[in-house]
C-alpha cells in the first residue's frame, strides 16, 4: 500500500451499529473489524469495555503520517461529495459540511487511540485475502466499505478468497455496503451468494437502518451452519 493512494474516511460506532444491525449481544462478542481504516469504532468500543481488533494495511503507517494524509485529502473529498450530492441520502447528515465534520471527529478520535491501540494489538496492518489470525478467533466479523464497494478494482476471485478467509476466522461475516463506488449494485453479489450457499453456509441479504449512498441500505450476512446432534 502507498499512502498517497489512500483516502482516509472514518466512521463512528453509531454508524457501525446501523450499517451492520449490531445488537447488544453482537457488541458483546469478540469482533474483527475488516478494513476499518481511521474509523472511531475500535476506540469507542474499547472505551465501553468491548473487544475489537481492527485490520487494515493503513496501520503500517504512523499516526502522524495518517493525520497528514487526512489533511491532504479532506477538501477534495468534500468537494466531490458536494458535486455529487444528489447521489446521497441526507438523513444522517444535513449536508456535505456536516458529513465532513463528523468524519474529522471520528478520525481524530481514532488518531488519539491509534498508538495505544497498536501497542495493545487492536490495530493490525493485515491485508486480505491472507490473514495471520487463528481459526475461529472471533465471534463476528464486520467488513466496512471494502468488499463489493471496490468491485472494479478487486476481482471476484479476490472477493471469494477473502470471504473464505474471514469465515475461517469467524463463524459470521457481515459486509456493507453491497454497492460499488458508482452506486450500482456489485456484479459479484449473486456469485458470492451462490458460492457460499452451495458450500453449506447460511447466506442472506438483510436490510439495515443506514443509507447514505442511494439504495445502499443492505448488508450481506454469511454464517456457518451449526450442526445440531
């Protein structure tokens, strides 16, 4: 990963709860956050006494390097959002400026927690599709704004291999959103559903109470079936 190709964009615990329909029972699980980037999810969950490990190749960089990249990319991103404001649903945020302030606040919270969290092993610089983590190490994996969103950049084979890897580490994987960057549904959704359903997993598309990209209010939930003896 090259830092000058990264656009840091942090989301909050409240957004994660909505994007992934996280219940109180879910929050009490040991959670793997895949592709968390500069989200404040881990920091906020840790403050509340919950267990989260976040993985992202971004974490190979220092807090100062990430902060500098946030500063470099913030204005261009907000400008782009303003130019394409009709592509978004403005229920959670009044406008692009309010969205930007919320993102900066989330990333600031992340940066304040980052070095401590790295030392504690809560931020790991790992990349799909091969993760150096133990089988069933987590109770739940949530994958935010990575798989399916970058369908133009990442192949179907990469998606299938990555989901297999996440299911090795956790019996349940939730992926949000199901849209590409251009707002169209990912062409890989049906193939993923067919692949994992045929392999004995419980797979379903579930509506969620979060929508920023238009029609981006669904997640894919994949679960290992429990064999009852």
